């Protein structure tokens, strides 16, 4: 048996090898395409980390990944695979926008006259918490369906969350298209939410953050969630029971813990975490539900959790790593002749493959 | 109603079912041997891209189709190495392959054609040949594969071993079956078949490759596989049914309206396969149970 410190060092060591190996493979591909790999990586890293503005942008991209990474990691601690973060965050984003319109006193201009689209006109201090709660409840509900199906019928949560992704995204698209799009808008998006539902941008509070960076309050919520998930999993009875089921369901049951109940709880919390992506997206950045907004962050959550070893601190670091790729790829695309921004996606995929293949060696 | 349920709808269903049949049969081989295959989507994309590029460059659909199969086999080898040799988690690896194939074709197309939107248009005469009602030669191949797969699975020693390995690898091993080798073979076949489905999309149904052009068909194929309870002949009917729902969603637009005068939202028809899969998995319409050893790496004692 290795000591805890040695074990952690070994994991970090293996992950570094995996990351380096994937950059090596990516470099070879870049070389074959006819570009200088060192130049490409320099463009990638310097534009993701080179200045305060770049770093703030990278943290902005990291925010949704922290939520989805925590979501996947928490489910995994209970022995479950939540492939459904993508669907959960779409459902949550629409629900959040719906609340932001319906309870925010929103008037929409339709054919030249103002139409009232809301039921109530709540003040900010009620509307924002209500929106955040909605994001969590909607995501949690979508996750809970898969948890319930697993607990009650033993149906694979992997398959069900994949199916629920498609269903959730299609339904959000449907209500947007038929009921909440401003008539005549060519883009599939809802009307804007009430100004009162907007959460603050961080540059309003921290003068060192440049004005045009969309980094908003949701980043601080994400950091807070890392801490809360850690406390929940390792410092509370509920978290302990959840992890017991993940490590050995039959032993947990023998010890008086109901695995079925834990499975539903874990999938609900997991879904709620994924749903919190909506806070940054709808309340902090785009201020409406925009169909197709996610850009795979739900799926990248799997990668983040894997690279972060299903630990909140690891998730935070891994999110920043993937955000560097997301930020840097834009510049690689602009400043090279033959390399498109898809280099980021390719590198992400190779990293996951390497880390997944190395898991075998970290267990020993 | 008559305007909707026509022969055109039938042939449209057959065309749309074709890629699903290839991919679902691919999934069948892999999953019956005990290896989860969520990478079907990525394998299809690899096939679609390779077929489009090779057909455009060499003006031969035959060559394009053949290289797509090779690309599929290659992706199958990579996937098999990860999950069998290195015992990587099958769900994670599958998703990584899907992610890779969302990026890599764009990356290569950007490097070759200086355009990441799509590959160049292939002239119609170089696409896969079609017969009456635009039924492609690939559709005929897909339908022919059903009885062939049935025969392979239930009437050959290879099929018997494959099923045994997926249910109880220890027993199969004790009986002298090389579990690892068999799983490699199954996953590679899986890649080849899925890639054939992808090739049909780019050089049969369409005439170029576009980003993520499979649009979730790999997952619908997976759904069909579950609905068919991992058996070859029901796979045909499940795929035809899903092809039919897709065809219907195109057909009814603007023709059938709700009593309120609105169009029937396409989204409601699009989600049918997914809803059905959840219902079937929960056991409401007969129980669908996966092969027993599905997803468990085999380590020789």
C-alpha cells in the first residue's frame, strides 16, 4: 500500500505524462500538416495566459467546465456515469431564461407594439435567487429521471442520460421556437431576460479586470461549489453514504445505507450542478436562452472529471487546463495558415484517451 | 392523410434507415462480445469524411467506400487498444473518440482544402450508384447484411464464441476461446460497419462531408440496438422504424396540422427513438437486458 502523499504524487505524475504525451502526438500531427508545432503551442499558450485579459477570458471559459466537471465527478463518486450534463444544462438554461422573462416584467415588441410576456415583475433581490434556484431544480430534475430509472428498474444511467440529452435539447428547442422566440427572429433564441435578472460582471468590482471581459459572478459561484462539493463528500454523513455506495453497493446496503436512495440523490445533485451552467450563460453572459450555446461543455465535463480525478480541486485545475485550449485555439486558427480551431478539440480528445488508458497504472 | 403515407415515404424510410442499419450491426458485434460501443458516432464520422475525401480525389465511389471501411477499421483498432489492451473505461474512451472525430476531420479538411466548413462537392456521377426511387447500392448491401449477420451469429463457431465471450468470458476462456483476440476482431468489425454507414451519408445520401454530419445517428443506432435487444433481425425492424419516424418528420411539415392550425413540431417526432429506448430499458415493453459481461474488461487469471 502506498501512503496518501505518494499516491497523490503518483497521480499528478501520471496526469502530467498524459498531458505531455498528448501535446507530443498533437505536435506530430501539426508537423505533418506543415506547421511548426512550437510556434502553434506558443500561440496557444501565450494567448490563453499572456495577460490579465487573457487569463480572465480563460477563467470565463473554465466556469461552465467547473460546474459540469463537478457534476460528473459527484455522480462518479456514487458509482454512476452522468453522460447527461449536456441535456441537464440545456433544460436548466431554458428554464432559467423562462423565469427571467416570466417573473421579470418583460415587454417584447411584437409587430410594432409592446406585448407583456410576464406574469410578475419581481425585484432583483428576489428574481436572481429564483433564477439560480430554477437552474438547479431544472437540471436536478432532468438528472433525477435517470437516477430514478436506474434505482427503480436497474436501467443503465449511461444510455438513459444519452437519450435524455437528445430529448432535453429537442424540448428546449421546441418551446423556444414555438413559444418564446420573438416573432421574426431568424436565430433560435428566446427573448432577452429582464435586466433585473442580470448578475454582476466581475469588472464592476475588481478594477484589474478589463472592461470587455465577460467574466461574471458565476465564476465565484463555481469556486464556492468546488468547496461545497468537497465538504459535502468528505465532511458530511450524506456524502459519506454516497461514496460508500460508489465503492461497494452491497457492503453499503449491509451497513444500512440504501443504494437506491443514494443513486437518486447523487443524480439529482449531479444534475443540479450541471444546471448551474445556466447561471453564467443566461444570467451572466448572453442574457437569454440561445439554442446550441453549449459547445460540448457537458461532454467536456466527463474529461474534466477524469483529468481532475473526481476531486473538486482536480476539477478546478482540469477546467482551467481545458479552458486554455478553448481560448488558445481561436488564436491558433487566426494566426496560422493551415491549422483551424479544431486543434483544440483534437488535443482535448487525445488527452482524454491518454488519461483513460493510464488509469490502469494509477490503481496499482 | 393519403398525401403522407405514400411509396415515397416508404423509400425515404429505407434510405434513412440505411446508415442506422450499418451502425447498429456494428454496435451488435462489439456489444455482443462484451465491449460497449458509444464510439459508433465517431466511427461513422471517420467513414463519412474518408469516403468524401477519397471519392473526390480519385473520382471513384468504390475506392472511397473501401477507404472508409479501412478508416473505420483503424478507429476500431485504436478503440480496441484503449479499452482491451489498456482497460480504459469504455464509456469515457467512446466519448473521446466521438470528440476526436468531431475535430479531426475539420482539422484535416482545413489543412487540405483550406476550408473547415465542408469538403468539396462531389459530382453526381461519382457518387454511390442508385437504382429506382433513389435506393442506393449501399441500402441493398445493408439489407443483405442482416441475414448474413444472423447466420454469422447463430450458425458459425465464431458467432457462438462471440456470444459466449459477451455473456461469460471466464467460461469461454476455460473452453479454449481466446477472449482478447475475439474482442479485438469484434470491435474492428464494428468500426468497419459503422464507417460504412458514415460513407453512405457522405457519398450516397449527400455529396460532401460537413461537420458532425452524422447528427446523433450513432446514438440512434445504439438506441435501435437496445430496442432490438441485441439481436440481428430485430435490428432491421428497429432501424426501419427509426428511419420511418425521421422520414415522417420531413414529410408532414406543412401538410398535417394540429386542430389549432399549427404545424406539428418536428421535435416531437425527433425524440420518439429516444423516448422509446428509455421505456424499453425500464422494462415496460418486454425486458431488454444487455449481454452480461458488457463493459467489463477481461483479465486472464
